[in-house]
C-alpha cells in the first residue's frame, strides 16, 4: 500500500479562516473513495468550511492527480474493503490529521446489472464488500476513537436504491439497505457518547458513475441510453439529476454544529423519488 501525505493539509484552516462561513475550523475529516465523484466534492466542501481533510482511494493514478490539483488535501491509496489496508489508512490519517472528528464512508461500487438468477456469488460478494464491509471496517476504527473522545460524527453513503429497491441491482440495493441499518444501530450505540451517525440517500447524481449505470441498464434492457436517462430523471418530482455538490452540502451541514441534534437519520437528497 503506497501513501502520499501532504504537509500543508493543516494549512487549510488558516488559508480560509478569513471567511465568516467557516463551520468546521480545525475539524479533522477522513473521507473514503474521494479521488473523484461525490467524495471529492465532499472533500472540497469540507476544505472550504475550514476543515483538515484526508482522503483515500483505490485508484492510485486518480488519487495522485487529485492530490496534485488539491494541494491542501492529504491522502493515500487504500482499498477500504480490505481490513489490513483500513487499519493502515487510520494509522496514517490519524497521524497526518492529528486525530479524527468526522468519518465519511463514501466508498461504493455499482455492482452487476442483472436479474438475480444471473448474478454470481463472486459479484454479489464484491459489491457488498465495497459498499458494506468497508463502512463496517472504517466505522469500527472510527468508533474506537470517537467514543473515547466523546464527540464526532460518522456519515455513511446509502442511496435511494436502499429505500425503494432497484430491479437488476439486487446486490447494490441490499448493501445500501444494510447501510441504513448500520447507521441506525451505530447511532444508538454511539449516541450516549456524544457521537452522531447519519446516512445520505442520494438519487441519481450527474457524473461518470451514473453514465456507467445508464449504459449497463440500456444494454441489459434494450432501451437507448437516452431513454434510461430520461426515465431516471423523470422518476423524481423535480425532474432532474442531483449534483455532487448537493450531497457535499448536506454532509457538511449535518456534521456541523447546526446538525448537532441530528442522528440516526436517512438524509434523502433525491428531488423526491416517486418511482424507481
Ligand atoms: N453517483 C450516483 O448516482 C450515486 C447515487 C446514490 C448513491 N451513490 C453512492 O455515493 C458514493 C460515491 O459515488 P460516486 O458516484 O462518487 O462513485 P464513483 O463510482 O464515481 O467512485 C468514486 C471513487 O470511489 C473509488 N473506489 C471504488 N472502490 C473503492 C475501494 N474499494 N476503496 C477505495 N476507493 C474505491 C473509485 O476509484 C473512485 O475514485 C457511493 O457509495 C455510491 O454508491 C452514488
């Protein structure tokens, strides 16, 4: 496992302390799978709010590019579905950040697009490993620190697939449904210690990931990609995809002082899904 740390991560606080909108000054934030997509938008949101940010990603090349473009972030390569790598991640992240206040369990993969009778056990397990095992492994590490500290916040990434189910995406929907159970239970276990745990349920988020999901669904069902895209957008009352920034804003809000009494919740950012 290679690692890249950046000495100026701590500088994020002083660099932006002129802003009156800082909600996370000196807060130490670890975000998984944040070299791109929603995780990266969230990392940028925390930096803008005055936090120190450590990210990880399994994609070494993408991570290196991101750290080069984001000199205030620190990070390392880590497959968060691997127990030993997660232990290594927490060691380096804690050392770099000087502790931990917020964990964002963002990692997740789409998994196979197929009816259940055509899904292999290997694909099922891989999907659950990245979407669910990773959240367990990271939350377990964080709980040991945050419970002792008597403060902090964990945010897990679920999905509207974990609220409504999703035909041809059984492993993904099952994992995201389980994330909500993990969230509720950890909120109960850690609440008395002053630690909050919430999960986010995004609808379809504009970006490369949903493009891949749409392509796979079109191929499987014989529809055009435009038809699948239109169906997904039309399934929400607001008739539009969500932006990664919308998710980042919700995470920054719920982990701030303004969210101090919010725990154990599914925070749904989806334009109000009517059907899936
Ligand atoms: N994009 C959407 O429409 C959408 C909707 C609902 C929920 N979500 C959830 O939001 C989260 C982020 O989604 P996204 O669209 O940004 O994802 P993405 O597919 O764009 O991937 C983001 C990053 O995750 C990294 N990654 C993948 N497997 C990893 C692993 N094992 N360890 C570490 N890093 C890993 C990738 O390298 C990538 O840089 C996921 O949990 C996803 O399920 C996404």
